[in-house]
C-alpha cells in the first residue's frame, strides 16, 4: 500500500486545462437557411387578457415564441427577397402582403439590407380575425423597427419607427407551430 502511495505521489502533476474566456454560442436554425443567435429568441414581456383569455390548451409562451420566430423568418425573407421563406412564417393575408412586398421591392430595385424589430411587449387573447373565422388567437405587438434600405445605387438609408400591430395566428400542422395569418396596424 505504501508503494502505491509513493508511486502516486511521485507521478507528474495532472495538467488542468484553462477555461475558455469566450463561450461558443451555436446559432439555432428556425427555417431552411435561417439561423439566429439564441439571444434573438428570448421572449419579450407579455400579458394574457383576463376578459378574452386564450382558447383552452393554448400556451401563451408558445404563442409568443412563435410570433418571435415568425417575425425573424419574415424579416430574413424580406432582406433576401426570398418569397419561398415566407411559407415558414406566414399564411393567408399576411403571406399575400409579404409576397407583394418582395415583388414590389424587386421591380423597383429597393433592397432591404436589414430589419430589426425590438419588441417591447405583447398582449395575447382570443379574438376572431374578421377575415378568417378559424383564426381565434390575436396578439398585439408593440415595439420599434429599424430598417436599413438602399434603392438602386443610392446610399443606404436607415429609418426607425414605433409600431403597434395586431396579429392573428393559425396553427400549422406542417410547421408544427403558429403562423401569422392576418395583421392590422393599431394607433
């Protein structure tokens, strides 16, 4: 036994690797070809209506998460002029509006270089979409949108706008989450 202790004590000291000063953050894929930092998926503050609560079995956190993901995918589609990406964020009226926006941007030479939506809060509840009775989940989203765009060979221009919109959502069995189906600007 003494020999084992002597051998153990006589061996070279173990090398402990130093800690990495910068942890590696892996992006999360939210649609084909669209990856975002996990920090972009942090849920903004939200409330649920007590007078018009969400339908039974609907998770408020899931709805908020899906609205955040839909917005990120939609912005990527607009920035890339890629209408195919919209199928992962939009259906119905919202899909048609965004497809027309991409088409108009292409025809006029407008290039959206970046779109950043900073959502300050969301309010969720049950309210039928006036354009689609199947959509019963409504979300009022408030925040600030910063858009950087360039028209043809012009110098890039940045605009910052406050927004308040109401978005209606439908469950998509294909995407396995809620997608935006209609939107209305609120004052």
